[in-house]
C-alpha cells in the first residue's frame, strides 16, 4: 500500500490548496488486488476547536464513495451537484473512492438507485456501519485506517468485470480531452452505439455521458481558477469548448452553485 499523498491534486475539492487550509486531506493508493475496483482511500481530519465552523464544498465526479465518520457509515452514488460538508470542532472521516463503475460488481444493481438513497456498507465491507466505524476510525493513522478497510474488503471482492475497465478507459479519455463536448464523439472514438453507451453509464456509473463530460470540464475550470492570478473567463470558456461565455457561466453555476466570478472571489 502506498504512502499517503497530501492535498494535491484537488480532484474537485474546492479551494483545496488555499494558504491556510481548514482541514487535512490524505489519499492512499490501494493494493493491487483491490485497485481494479477502488481508486484510492481518503482521510479528512480537522481541528477547529474554538473556531467558526467551516463549510467545505466538493465538485461532483463520476465515482461512488463509501464514507465512514462518527455515527454514520454509508455508500453514496455519484452526485450531480456540488456537495457541501460542515466541519466543526475536531474529527475525521474516512472514505473509499471507487473507480467509475467499480461499485456495481459489489451491489449488482444500477448505481442510479443510490442518487437519493445511500446504501448500508455491508454490501462492500461485510459488516454493518457501527462495526465499520469502530474498526476503521479507531486506528491511529491514515495508513492503518486504509489497511483495516482493505482487510474488510478483500473477502468481499467480486470477480473483475471488464465493463468497468472499459468504462474507465472512456472516462479517462473524457477527462484528458478538455475540449470534448459531444457524446457522439465518444461513440465514434470507441466504436460504440449511443444507446449502449447510455445504458452502461446509467447502470455502472449512475450518470449520463453528457453529464460526465460537463463535470470534468467544470472541475478543470475550478482548478484553473484556484491557481489565482488574472484570468480571462472568455478564453477559458473557449478552451473548454464553449462557444459563448454565458453558456459556460450557466453550466458552472449549475454544477458548482456559484458563478465563476463569485468562485474566484471566495477565500
């Protein structure tokens, strides 16, 4: 298991690299035998004792997460809109971030079912949420938490589903090509018909291909804004394949919750 990576890259965590972070984020790579299904483990810890609560926002992505925190342990499907979490006092949360489509072989039901209904962790860890919280959060380090989660997961591993591998190739292509705007171009590149692509994304990922294209473009835009300095929004919009700035602003606000100008004005 790899050593933890701290803070960078943001992967959609808004304003992650600010000068005075309000929390610490570590990511740990999984062992090879579980890496087919799992992208990484993440651990967020904070100590805001005597300070005002902090609301942290995360731009959605096409990955499901298993999240264990004090009093709660659930599996969440990919979200369509920005997620906000209030941090107060001191504490930590542990998560398993699945590869796109990586949760489906565990639960054997369309991931779209998790949009409004989180799932009990037993499907992945083989134990209920209370036991998962006790076993994982009682560990002293991020590495030990990840190792404990991996120990629980390993007996539950399903057979590798090659559709997951193929979908990750598609999504890697979407993420790499910031100018990609049309689902039809994906179909041509991977020689797949539109109906099949839509069905597989719905079943395995829980989002449409069009929405995944939009999410990665807007996540990239937010990361560029996080770098600070002067920024030409019109030029950025064009680089991301938008023909006009107003369309870019509407999409950004729909996914992130604020306009690009308001986002850049945040701390």
